[in-house]
């Protein structure tokens, strides 16, 4: 089993290129299934989640090639509609095949994703959406089976108790492209990854209106062609490197970022005392000031993202004073707290709130990653901890961060992958 070893105490300096967005690439890959010809997708991060989605697409009959950050997806052979448990259990985004298979074949069978380390992950909104488009849904033997002789456009309100759902919006948009008549999604997710999906479908010929807003109007039955497309930079990887610079009192220039999609993170880091400048070359993030504690409320976009909650907590763990982090999206996304506390952090959880008392110092320890972003938070903590931090279960990390140890080490961190 591989581990990441980090020895803390080095201020990060230099520049880093941010990779393409994992969470934007995954829905775009599924949308490529709906084209009549091959799509080529550029700036794809080389990650395990992308390989898993490629496998899902191949299982459905498409041909997929991944080479040097470029994906070629030929949907011509797409003629199966079952996404099996073995794939869905390793990556929940496999559920996007529901919308694509319904659109193309009028039928989809997808293993139910179930819960995971960050909480219960229901799909009721996905099912409500496709049912309103005319699909009959049954759940049997751990699988969702959706069938529609004809998909029909509908007005669909898609928010749930925690606000809009990214995943449900993706599935309903995909299915609606094949419906007869227009679909209007009210309270659609406005996460940049949905915007990216809609942009991609529009380049394919979908003519969806309302891109980037919570009201999407999808005309349906447009002929979609394969296209050449470059995906947006990864806002979560960018945010993670911003915190890496802040926590080590570093001076790091992030290149190939989209600063507009990072405003909540930038704003919060500035409140804490980090200096962030937008330059022609990218985003320069300088730490080292007198940091102040902060209240961080996790919200759907454009609020502070749930995928940055663990990382900002690692920073607040060493900021003097009391900070509060409130998680509103995933009820159980605090597993990193117990590991941070083993490194000397002082964090208490009260339902959806984490009360973080800034510690004078953290000390390196063997720690266990519980999920993707938690593993990044433990590495960030390790960058400032005294001595060695050994992060285990880094298969989580490899799902979503491309060569993080190489990138951090190029910035001066003492970090390596060990067997
Ligand atoms: C969510 C995040 C996304 C992040 C991803 C992984 C939001 C809006 N989405 O996307 O930024 O990258 O987690 O951390 O912040 N829900 C239901 N019923 C459903 C679907 C969802 O109640 O059918 C609830 C979920 O339990 C959750 C909330 O809605 O509380 C948002 O879920 P959703 O956006 O669908 O999750 P992901 O697509 O995984």
C-alpha cells in the first residue's frame, strides 16, 4: 500500500499549473455519449475517477481512449444501458449514465450508489426528474431501472432539502436533450460543473438556454454532433493549493486557474489574512500575515464549496482563536476532524458545526484518509506539522488530485510517495 510522507516546516514558493477539472470532465464524458460522432476532450486530468468513467462508457459500448490529458470518446457503439455495481461502487458519478442511457436508448439500469463516508447520498431528485420526463422507475436487486417508451419535455422543480443537486441536474439535462418538446428545470444547480456540461452540450448543438443560471430551458430532440472541447481548470485543486500557500506562509502563483469560480474561497482566505492578487499570469497567494479566525458556511455555488471544507479546516486548525465551520451539504463530512485532532488540532463537532480552536502547533503522525478531500486536508496539515506525517489510504487522493506530491515538492515541500 502506498502512503504519502510529508515533513512539515517548508514555506512553499514558486508557481504551479492547475489541472483540468475532474468534476467537470465526468459529466462532459457522459454527454459525449449523446453525440453522433467522436468527441475529443482536452485538458483532462489524469486521475482514477476519469479512468473509472472511461470504463463505465466502455461497458455501455462506447470506445474511449485516454492519452496525455486528452480523451477520445466514440459513441457509435453505445448500445448497452447497464452500469454495474463494480463500477458504481468505486465512483458515484457513474450515476450520470442514467440520463445518457435514457436519452439514447430509452432505458437505463444503474446500480444504486448507497451511502459513503461523507453521508447518505440519496438519488430521489434524479429519479423524480426522469419520472417527470416520462420514465417508469423501479428499484430491484440494488439497481435503479428506468424505462421510457417516449421521453416528454416537462417543467421540473429540482431542489431538495439541501438546495439544488448537481448530480440530479446533470441527469435531467442529459435525459431532456432527447425528450419531445421543451424541458424547463427550475432550481437547477448552478455549480460551474453544470455550466460546463451545458456549454459542452450547446457546442454539440443542444441549444440550451439559461446557461449558468438556476432556470435551464432544454429544447430536446436536437441532433448532437461530436466536438472538440477543452475543460475548465479544477477549482478544488486550485483552492487546495491556495490553502497550501496560506498554511505554510508561502508565496505561490497558481497558473491556468479561473479566478471567477473561486470567489468564495478567495474572499474567505482574505478575511483570514491571506494576500491574494489576480495577476496577468494567474492567482498569486501569499501567506504569512497575522491570521484571524473565521466562520465558514458551506453552501451550494457561489457559496463556499463543500469540496474545500476539509482543506480550510486544516488551515483554521492553526489560526489563533475560535473558528466555526458549518457543513450544510453532507451531514457526515467531518471524518478528517478525528485525524487532525490526532495531529494536535483542537476541533469539536456539534451536529453540522465544527468548532475549531486554533492550536499553537501540529505534530506529524500516521493518519488515515477517509475520503478524497479529507486526504488533501491531512497533507495540508502535514505541511506545517512538526516532524513526519504519514497519510494512509491514499487511493482516495489518487481519485482526484493529479500528481499532488510532485506539484507540492516542486514548490519546495518535503513530500514523497512511499511504498
Ligand atoms: C455535491 C456538491 C458538489 C461536490 C460533490 C462531491 C453541491 C451543490 N454539490 O455534488 O459541489 O463536488 O458533492 O463532494 O454542493 N440530494 C438529495 N437528493 C438527491 C440528490 C441530492 O437530497 O437526489 C442532496 C444531497 O444529499 C446533498 C445535496 O442534495 O445534501 C447536494 O447533493 P448533490 O449536489 O446532488 O451531490 P453531488 O452531485 O455529489
